[in-house]
């Protein structure tokens, strides 16, 4: 799991590095104010776009877990209920097939 996504205006080093990489080809081509506008637009895009933001999140260093060990993914009652549903579904499917194939 990645760290929480910071605001693009908060000085996120991962986001800043991606923005710098993205606008580098235009550094010698654009005037300073246009380059700054491109930086701001790129930062906002990478921080908020529903496809780009998770990709940037994957580049962020992961927060180490507080402790090691097993983590319950579901409550035991929910697991038992899911197992019952699967068993019922499998038995209904088996009864519906009959002997003909």
C-alpha cells in the first residue's frame, strides 16, 4: 500500500521529480512563464487524474508496516458466509448438469 496522496502544492518530491522529467524537453523552447504554467498544469494533472494519480502513487516509497505478522483480510463470519455461498452455488450447479454432456 502506498502512502496517502499529498496535495500537488505541498512539495511532494515524487511528484516534483515526475513533473521535472515531463517538462524537461520544453525547458529550452518555452518562455519562463509558460514553462511555469506547464509545470503547474502537469503537477495538477499527475496529482488528480484518475489514471495518472495511481501510477504516480506506485512510484512513491512505501510506508513500512507498523508490525509484521498475519493480517486478517476479512472477519471470520464473512469468510464463513462466503464459503457457504460457494458451497451452495457448487451444489446447485452440480444438480443442474444432470448426466448428459
